[in-house]
């Protein structure tokens, strides 16, 4: 097993990378400050639709929300991994369409995610696109974490997202990306909590990596945010 201590800004970063001959690259986070950990639940909050409207409109809205959620989650993941956190992060939370200066801020923060950490996201993403139960995996997680205090709304959103997955194949990579980033942020915080509670490093959980989908099936923002080109 090979251990790599990465550095950021002249000091040790917030994680350790270990290359295991059997398990591959594993990332071990250090404990996360409470203020930063508090951003993780907010990353999951999103206004996922609760009814399946006219197909083009619903699919378009879901795709835009997936782009927002993916970029938002990657920004927070970069900060968890040691990138500098801006004094004001209020631009993360509005649910409106990404554009202009806000998009530049979001994409810039997402670009700071280190390669080994982004690899965790890509592993989860490719796995979920390669499993036949993907709709049943992504929809309940996205809806349940978006509406944690409203089970009725979460159930409605779950059904809607499952139908979008089943009926709109072009939306699957985007839904998978939003799910993969959200899962990685949550699992990073869980591993960091275990380290803080027990004093021993714990790896970020990831699913086994699957094959990359054909480039022609991906929207440009997915290729850019996941750095696939």
C-alpha cells in the first residue's frame, strides 16, 4: 500500500490518498470543521419536481437542476478537500438557472476539486449508469435528501424522478452526476466523522467504477465538470 500526503497552499491538505493493489485508490478525509460540514446537508436541498408535467418542460427543468446540483456539490467537495472557502458563499444556494458571473464562480470552485477526489465522483457516476436499478437508486436518494422533513413531497418527487429516468434516457447521465456528487459529499463527511470520533482514518465509500458512457451521450457541462476530456 502506498500513502500519498497531498499538499495545498503550503500545508497538508484535508485528506490522505492511499493506493491499494486490491482496492485501488482510496481517499481518507481528516476531520471537517463544523461550519464546513454544515454545508453538506444544504447541498442536497433542491426543488425537484413533484409531478410529471409536459415531457419537454419537465425534462429541461430536471436537466438544469442536475447541472446546478452537480456544480454546487463539486464546489463544496473542493472545499472539503482543502480548497480555500470564500468568505461569502451565498451564491451557492439560489435555485435559479446557472448563468453569468454565478456560473463562473460555481464552475471555478468545482475546478478546484483534486483529481483523486474527483475520481470518487466519477466512480459513483459510472457505477450508477451501469446498473439496471439506477432509477431506484438515484430517485429516492435525491428526493429524500432534498425534502428530509416532508415525506409526502419526497415520495412524490421520487416517483417523478424515477419516471424521468425511465422515460428520458438522455437525462440519465445528468441525474447520475447529481446523485454521484451528492453521495460523495455525504460520504466524505461520514468518513471524516468516523475519523474524529474514533481517531482512526476511514475511507470515503465509493461504488466500483464502471465504463465511461460514449462522449456523444453526454452534455458539455458533464464533460467539463467531471473533466472527462
